[in-house]
C-alpha cells in the first residue's frame, strides 16, 4: 500500500532530527508531497513528524494526478495551498481535533485533489 505524505508546516525552527526526517521523506518545503511505501521504516519516520505533516493511504486516481506534477529526477511534487483552505481549526491541531495535521485516512485523496 502507498501512503501520501504532505508537509503542512513551513520553514520554521525545527529540531535537527525532525528536519532530517522530513528530508529523508523527500519533503523539503511547505506543501510538498511524497508517496512512500507502507513499511516499518517509513511508518516510524511519519510518526516522528506527524506534527508537521498530514498523511493517509492514496488511491490510484490520486497517484495519477501526482505523477503528472512530478518533475524529472524528483521523488516528490509541489502542490498549491488547498482550494477552500484547510479545516476549520487550522494547521496547528490534529485532524481528529478538527485541524489539518496527522493521519486523515482516505480523506487525504480529497485534500490532494484540492491542492493539485
């Protein structure tokens, strides 16, 4: 299964290990998106940076949209801010609390479609 990870937080002062983990996930800047395989290594890295990203399982239709946006030689793609904005509580609360961060399950596909 593939997991889409979208970086929500921008370039503010992060701990070095958090910044390194984001770069290992190919998320160098705000609104960048990477698709990774679901395995223990990637899952551990995603859990570590869950307060900076939103993620969830991605379907084939959304994968095709992301592949069109990828540039040659890059394993990530840049997205626009979402049309209609993020959820009501903003980008500092978890998705379960009504915000934008963390695991959003299948709803990641809706977010990515609004950002393409």
